[in-house]
């Protein structure tokens, strides 16, 4: 059987690699750009190793580690440095340290007295079993201050998202589950931490997963996986289904028996317009947040101590254009020469859509570093990556969209759909979906 995997990001490349290894099918990847990687590309410039998108993955999920082992890339895995455990939030016009155990935030002056008193009411608030937005959930259980200063910034950090749009079930399902199971987050988390300690695992709290990456960046893993793949570069515009499938590219047609789509949902919507207009319209309902990544290189000498950390996020009331700052060379080895610092500023996201498209991104990033991190040195290196549609946003309609996707696959035997628009945006989630597709096709 001949299989076309459309899309050469982590979802497409990992699916094709698995199909290649575990089946006897003839697999071809079709990618529209001149190179693979999609959002996950690593650039090497002037001694810096720059990620245009993801810079790592958490070690508390198995899928990517499983794939790394299966395709013998373990010796390239690197752990984040110890100093990267230091994370901050810019709030009250200063950088505030985030303890690894969020309960410790109740001790300092990060939250106001009123905010803390509101948190203490949490165990007495009735659970809501229905899905709701992140904003509704957090303000209902913990109060506005926790949303603005802690959970909202995290939503920006992971999804570049807007808490008033994001579905709890689709994005923070584990937290919602804790509410459903224990009736209270505080009670549930306390119980889980106790169990964790009893199991002699890390005692530093439920948010203590370690960030991992690869010596030569995330892109090096995708390049490694792709080595044995047959890749055709071309833009898929539509498909025709007869007893087989005809993949229509701008300048050629390819006949296959089975198609795996691993493209963003808006691209899939275009491709399927003639196959199923209703489903094509449903796919359009998945919104994307724009995000520009500005990478700046500096001489390290004379930099404030705050650069020796993971980076920081912003209190929702204090965001200007930048929604997150990462000190990449303090997170991982090999990202800059010893005397240099590599900083990435994330600009835009769902809360500042217009900021991602501005023309003076370097100026915006440097002004932010001056305001929030007291970095006044000029940069010696600059590059930017503008993702006009960076990260899919899972809203309250997400469950419904997944159901429609399943129905479409059911009605169109031989078509499979994966990619970060459906079952999670992290690299781990994407690879988990690839293993799922392998099981379906095998
Ligand atoms: C700035 C940023 C930082 C991130 N940081 C992290 C992080 O630290 N950790 C983490 O786990 N995740 C992170 N993510 C999320 C993660 O990187 C993405 O969810 C993941 O890389 C998406 O992979 P994908 O293959 O599903 O989609 P994509 O990477 O979007 O790949 C889709 C591919 O399909 C191709 N394509 C589109 N249309 C067509 C067509 N018509 N014909 C042929 N090919 C087509 C595209 O060119 C592209 O190569 C980040 C994302 C961004 C944007």
C-alpha cells in the first residue's frame, strides 16, 4: 500500500517515520516549504543555536522519549541546567520569583492579602462538572488575582492563549479532573503531593517535571527522523477520492491508497473544500494565535543576575507587546558561546494579536528587556521568526470539532488526521498522536 503523509512538521515526520519502520507500506511525505520542521526549526548563526519555535519537552510524558530511544537519538538528549528552575513573573512592576511549589506563594507578597483570602475560600467552592473557559474556572475557584498573576501568564507561556477563550477540558484537563475528583484543587493537590512523596518521587511539587532538549536543538531530532524518508516538496491543494486517492499538488498529481494529514487545520480546510465542504467549514473554527519570536544575542558580561534563570512571564495587567522572555542560553548548554547570552522574546499571542505583526520587533523586545529585566546593553545579534498562525487555540467548541473529525475519518476510509490542532500542541502530544495513527494503520 502507498501512503502519503502530508505535512513535514514533527507530527508528519514522526508519523511517517513510525509507518516506515513498523509497516511494509511505501510512505511518502509531502511538504509545502523547501525544508521540513514546520514550527520546529533550529538555526545555527554566529555561535548561537536558535529555536524558531519549541525549545524542549517535559520529561513527565513518555512519547517523545520512547521515540528518541526507538530511533537511537538518546546520546543527543540534554537536560536543562539547574539555574533554569528559576522562573519568574513580572508583576507589580518587578520580577517575582515563582517557587516550584505554588503553595509557597501564599507566604510572600506576590498576592495581596485580599487575593490570599480569596484563595483560602477555594476548598469551600462547589465543583462545576461542565467544561468552562480557563478564565471562568480560575476566577470561580481561586479569584481574579490568581488568574492575572499566575495561571493567565502560564496560559500565555504554553498556548500564547487567551484565558477567556481556552476550554479547560481541552487545555488543562488534568486540573479540571482534580476538581471533579476531589471537589477542590487545594485538597486534591495536597493529596497528590502527599502520595508522590510517599512514592519517594521528587518532593518538589506537582509542577516539577524537567525540561529536556537536544544538543543541537529540537530541529536536529526532526532531521534525524527524516533521514530515511522519501520527501517530496510541493503544496497540496486538494485530493480526489475514487477507489484510491489522487493528491493534487500545484504542479503534479500523486496516486496513493491512504492519506495522513499532518497540516494545520486551516490548510486542511482548504485542501478538503471539494471533498467535504461542511467539514472544511468546521475546521475553520479552530483559531490560531499569532506569535513572533525575537532572538537576541548579547555579551554576557555586566548582565543582571536575573538572566541566570529560565525567564519570565507577565501579569496579564502588565503585558505590553511581549508575553514571555526566555533566557535560552541559561536553560540549555550549547545555545551560545560561554561569554554570550541568548534571549528569546515572544511577542503577540492571542492577547496581543496586533503586536506579533509589528515591523519594529527588535525595538519592542529591547524596550521590554529594559523595562522588566534591567537589560540596557545593545544586542550584537538579532533574528526573528514571525508565525502569523503559531498555535491553535482550543475553545469550548473543541470537543464538538473532535467529534466531527472522527466522523469525517469514519466516512472517508483511508484518510487519517493528526497534527497539533486536535489532541494537544506540545511535541509530546504530537508524537503521541503519531503512535495512535500507527496503531490505526498497522
Ligand atoms: C513559538 C513556539 C514555541 C513553542 N514552544 C514549544 C515548546 O517549547 N515545547 C513544546 O512541546 N511545544 C512547543 N510549541 C508547540 C509545538 O512546537 C507545535 O505544536 C508543533 O511543532 C506542531 O507540529 P505539527 O507538525 O503538528 O505542525 P507544524 O509544525 O505546523 O507542521 C505542519 C507542516 O505542514 C506543512 N503544510 C501546511 N500546508 C501544507 C500543504 N498544503 N501541503 C503540504 N504541506 C503543508 C507546513 O509547511 C508544515 O511544515 C511551540 C510552538 C511555537 C510556535
